[in-house]
DNA sequence: CCAGACGTTGTT
DNA sequence: GTCTGG
DNA sequence: CCAGACGTTGTT
DNA sequence: GTCTGG
């Protein structure tokens, strides 16, 4: 599952990741890089225009369908994920699958492991901080004043073998340029191709480490959200401070 | 025909 | 908008 | 997703 | 436990 993420990419990084110039980023001024964001936040999204050319648009995470009533209170948390397995059957998502596919650009995302009575957050990212691309669907809604709001949802799939210890669901991560092209390309997706694109990403360049529990608060910002947590062993904890200072704290990434 | 819903996750 | 239920 | 609140009455 | 707010 995927309900919290990092998108602290600079403007140039976003443009480079999308492969477009600055004139091809709609609402770029509405994107503010954040280390800790959730539904309701705005991030850069890649999609194709009518000609089939790549285009960026800052959109809000959390799908608000176009038919949402003007008087309804917006809820960005209701549809921030879509189960890829059932998207073709669900009316709310299937209507977007043919022509409203998009790619979400992120540094990585967070998952919480239930450890005894506490929840330990983990930051999941690509080796070398390679930009992460997730498969998404978007829609536009118009408020009573006529202002347009464009929102998106992130597709989820079963967790990969490597990530299963942490959660049973994970976002649909597009592994390479070819997959991104297939997801964004105009027209209806063949169901086999769709299933292949939604397969759990299991490459060993996907890595993770525990981070401070302070970032569990949605409003906690700052780079500490994504810094490896230094967890001392019990043995080191009882050693004199001076001795402990020299210890290189080992991070347990795998189980 | 009209009315009403339209979602995911985790946890027990 | 579009599908399901009555 | 996690965090935090979760209530009524009468009076000003 | 369950709902609301971010």
C-alpha cells in the first residue's frame, strides 16, 4: 500500500525525469518539494497530450472523480490508491483506464511495520536515489466557481517477495522507460499488457531502511524523514558513551 | 424506468 | 459518467 | 497512511 | 472502537 511518500525533487530534476522543457509543465508553481507528503498534497505528474507528446502537470494526490457533486466535501483519502487487480471492473476507475493514465514522479514512499506495540516507518527508494515512477490514473473536477482540480490515484499490487515482510501491498512501480512508454501511450491497454505492467517490482535496486517515527505525523517535514535511523544494539546501549561513539551502526535492511 | 453508488487499507 | 439494484 | 479526538448544558 | 483531520 502507499499512503505517504517523498517528492523533494527540484524543478530541473522533474523536467529531466519527464524529458520536457519548462514550457511543458502546467501549474509548476503549485508544486512545492516535500520530504513527507500524503493525499491532499500536490506532486508533478507525467501524461500525454492529444498529440501524444509528454507533458507535466501538478496534480493533487487522491482521486476526486469528475462527477463529484459541487457541494460535496472533497475527500482526498477515499481513493488515493486503486487496486490494480480490480481497476478494470470498478466503474470509478475503469472509466479512466482507457485515456487517463499517468505517471507519478517520486523519490520513494513510506510503509509502517508493526513492531510489537509501535509502528516503525520505513523509507523505500531506488538505489542511488533514482527517480521512482508509479502507475496512476487521473481525473479533473470543476468546483462551483468553475475552477478545475486535477487529481490522481496510485495503483497498488501484491507486494514483491522482497517487500512482503513489510506489507502485503505495494505501489505499481514502472521499472524502466519502456514500461513508462507502454503505460502512457495512447489508447486502450491489452489486458495482458496491463497485468504485466502491474506486476510487483522485485528488483534488488529497490532498497529501504527505517526512519524516525517523528515523520509518522503528517505535518512533520524536513530531511530527517528520509535519513537512515541509527538503531543501536542493546550491547552498544550499555557501553560507555565514548566507546559507543566510534561504533559504525549497522542497518538491517533485509530479514 | 429511476435511484443510488461509485474506494483502499488494516485489523480482528 | 456509468454501472448496479429495485 | 497516521494522529488525534471522541460531549452536553446553560450562559455570556 | 470509530470517525475526522492533515
